């Protein structure tokens, strides 16, 4: 983004849909739920962004 304010707006929008809480107990025991497929997750998140913010997403 051209300035930090826009980056913050993108973050606020994305946190409505993406969980940013890490289960640190699972990290300590190395228990995994499988490898996430990040490309579809990114595409889904970008689709939920307002157009004025989605224009700043890179491929």
C-alpha cells in the first residue's frame, strides 16, 4: 500500500475473516491439523475485501 493507514484498513478488513490466534500449546507439542492450502485461502480473503483495498493485493 502507498501508506500505513491503508495497510491498517486492509488488516482490519481481513481480521473479520481470518483467525489470527495461534494455538501455542499445539505448537509446543508439534500437533498439526495438516498443511493448509494457502492459495485458496488468500483468494477467498481477497474476494471479501472492498475493491478499493483489494487493488493493493499482489499475486
